[in-house]
């Protein structure tokens, strides 16, 4: 069972969820069923926030960290 299957068991999708893009990558935002707040999934990253905007902001930081790390590895 992969991570998305595990996560799909604990989320509640519907009018509380949404889709966005960060750097051309698709981001899924959803309300968590068993917790307060929202979560965002993108490119093997999972972030949480009290609001949708906080979850997106955290996702942007996570994706940027990964991109910087990959660029450093490519450079060496």
C-alpha cells in the first residue's frame, strides 16, 4: 500500500478540497477528517496547516527545499 492509499483512508474530500499548481506541479488540498486543519500533497510531499493558505505556504517551502537540494547534487 503506497502513501497516497494510506492518506486517502483518513481524508474527507468534497467542497473542502481543491487543486492548485506550484512550479507547474499539481497540488491537492483537502480537509483532514481526523485532525483540525488542512493538508496538501504534491510531488511526494505532505504538509499540514490550520488554514488552506498555511498548508500551501508550507508546501511551497518544501518543494523549494527539494529543488535546491537536487540542484546542489547535480552541481557536484
